């Protein structure tokens, strides 16, 4: 049950976020509105095929289903939100609905942080950390101004971490697999998860007496293999639920191409300015230098100077 302090804090947080509704919103606002329209107006078989807008669906299936659930409410709130040809629609009703979905979805983050506080013994430090996370300036600007759902996704990540804190490693691994099926950008922490689960959950030691006799850690191969099988099964089931319907439709290659759009080039929508800016600058210099190297000149397409990067396949038309 929520206490009076929890309710007060939740209300204060919601109030701050509601004040940001009139603020600027980026193209991601139209991206998510278009995904509402795609998932509501088209059958499942066309979700990852539709290209009526430049903002095509390029998140994993669980997030697509999340958009579908939101689209059911959007159709009731304002049917024009889910009209597929209503590109760029940003009426007050649309802005209010989409802003509200972000605020409501962050209840997942709030619940996860409350569980984190309890798992940490309700210490002052844990309460401060939870409050700072829930009212993070990063979430305020990226989610409630720019427009995304990172707070909701971070809530799933926090749940996974808290499960690990509680010693429920199998559930932690399953929750992380679910997170990957919502947004695959979290793949960058997958190696850390794999190593942790391999050592903390899968590696089972023999009895103390037998391991002490050996003078070192003695692996129980049978028990370890069984736990590895359980973990692998849980992950496979999660991915099968997410990607199975599209595999049955023969659309896995198309879905993968949407999730990893290398054709757009390396610099398209990548938020790592230091590295990518240096890469793009070096690319420009090499194109210019090719003019003075006769051997390279025929192989260089000078039209690449007009793009942020030529891409691995030479496609210089980016969204």
C-alpha cells in the first residue's frame, strides 16, 4: 500500500511533469504518434512493412504492442491521433494524450524504485537515490520535453536489478530479456548481465566438504548445466513470444533491418557526438583527399559530401 509520503511525492513529481506539457517537443513526438496509428490501423502483418511516413516502426515487438495498447485509448480520446494519413498531427488533444501516456507509464519506474528502497532496507541513501532517479533532469528533458518513454523502460531495468538484489537471478534475467524486446539499445549492458548471471546463478559449487577437500572452488556440472538450461529457456521463451508471430509471417529479415538500419549510415540519429563527429570529419577529409589521388578518384562518389556519412552501402538519403 502507498503511504501518505509516497502519494505526496508521486503528486509532486506528476505536477512538475504536467507543467512541461506546453514545452517544445521533437520529431520523436510525431514518431510515436505515427506508431500509434500504425499499430491501430494496420494488421500485425504490416506493422514493420509500412513506410507511409519517414518515421517507420523500428523498435522491437514488445514496444510495438505497448503502442498498440496506447492506441486503443488514443482512439477513444481523439480518433484523429490514430489516422494513418494524418501526418504531423499535433492538436492540443493529441499533445495532452501523448504527454499523459508518458506520465502514466512512469508509474512502472515509481513502483520499481519503491521496491528498490525496500530491498535496500529503506535507508536514507536509498530513498534519496530513488527520488533523484524519479525526478531525474534527464527524464524530465528527454521524456517530458523532447518526448520519449525512457522512464518506463528504466523502470523495467530497475525491476531486473532489484530482482538480482533479492537473489532472484532467474527472474532478473527474464526481466532483462523482456527489456531487450522493448528497446534493443539496452544490448550494451547485456555482456555485464551475462557474466553476472553466469557466475551468480549458473555456476553452482559442490558441497562445502567436497570443495574444501579440493582446496578450491569445485563446480557442480550437473546443477550448473540445469540452471543454465533454465535461464536459456526463459530467455528463449521471451524472445519467442516477442518475435515468433513475425517469424511465422516470414518477416524476421524485415524486422531485423528495421531494428538495425545500417543502410542509413553510421551517423544517422546516433547520440554519441564526440566519436561520430570525428568519424564524419575524417570521412570528409578522405573524400576531398581522393581528388588528388588518381587511383582512388573513380571509386569515390563526391555526392557523399552532401550527407552526414555515406553509409556502408552508399545510401546518402537519410530520414
